[in-house]
């Protein structure tokens, strides 16, 4: 999986890995870009449920860089800094690779702005432990803080995701609170580097045969007075998402049926009498 450019400056460490033995050794994965007021609190709140935390600084400015560097210096997180901002998807993919290097099998992705209900982490981890083969997706339950425009945009995206992945398979393709099994996530081909990533990686994992479990979770939009920062580019990211759905829908209709047929034809015939 392509992770973009500028992966360097590894520091910190959270001590011995405390995930379970065997096929389930989870870490939290927190991508961040200019979240100096919220990222530390998110890390501390996550560590109350999951001691092992990976933070990817996606080329933050000085304040954000220092906040993340301090987490590494204090041993609160494994930290990797990208030299240049590449987008949320690029940061998460860098995190996948870093987490695998550290020996983890699963990554619990959490946004750095504090909008997710981190009290649901035990529920997500318990489900992932029971089904280590599955992609665990947050199905957001919004409160009054959710911008109406965002809700409408999500309904449009869900319409296309239902077409691409199958109706009802993915409850919400954009929620950044989820648990990835790292091996299948890393085995995917190139995916988007920005806000289109969350959608594309979920659909492509479904196409790869990874089961999906959707778990309800509360989501609260954080205002600027609390340190909330939105990096969603209304024109640029909506354009990328529209182009993504165009490509995925084309592949769903014109390419994947032929791939399935080819795989069936390549299956060896059973011996006579069986």
C-alpha cells in the first residue's frame, strides 16, 4: 500500500506491547495534523483502554510538531513524523506500516480532535478480538453539533457505497473510528491519500473478502473554541470523493464481474466421482 512520501523521524515508545498473544496484538493509531490542543488528551484517554499507541504527525506546523514530539519523548506513544503533509489517508497508511514494523496485528484508528466516544474502545477491541479477521467500523450516532451539510454529504456517499459494496454492508464509510486487521489492509493496492481514503479502503477490503462489523458509536463535532480543526476541503475533497465513487462504480459494474468469472474458470475441476 502506498504511503506517500516523507516518512521519517521515528521516536518514543510505549514499552512492552500489551495486546493479546496469537493473532490479536492491537495498537491505537492516531493520525494528526495541527491538533496541538487536543492530541495529548486523546492519547491519554485512549491509553486508559489500550496502552499501546502509535501517533503519525502528518507534517504539522511547529505547535503540532512539538505536541507530538513530547508524546514520544515521554514514552506515551510510538511517534513517526512525515516530513510533508500528505493527507489523512497518507498518514493512516504510514501508520499501518509503522504498526506492523512494531509487531502489531490490528490498528484501532481514532481521530486526534477528540470527536469520538473513546469510552467505546473496549467494545471495539472485544469485537475485534472475537473476530480478528473482520474490519470493525464505527456507525456514528450524531448529536446536534453535526453540521447539516456533512450529514447530507454522508447520505450521498452511503448511497454509492451501498452500490459498490452491497446494500447494508457498510453502515457509514467515513467514520474514522474503526479497527483494521493490518495484513489485509497492507495487502491492498494503492488507495487515496486524503479524505477519500476512509471510503475507499473500506470498500476495497469488502471486495477482498474481509467481513465487516458495524458498531454504533456517538460522534460529537468539536468547535474551534475547544481546539477542533477541520481539514476537510469542501471543493477539493468533495471532488476526490466524487471521482472515487466514479472509479469504484465502474469497477463494480465493468471489471469485477470479469475477475470473478476468471477466478471460477481457473478453479481446478474435481476428480470424477466426487
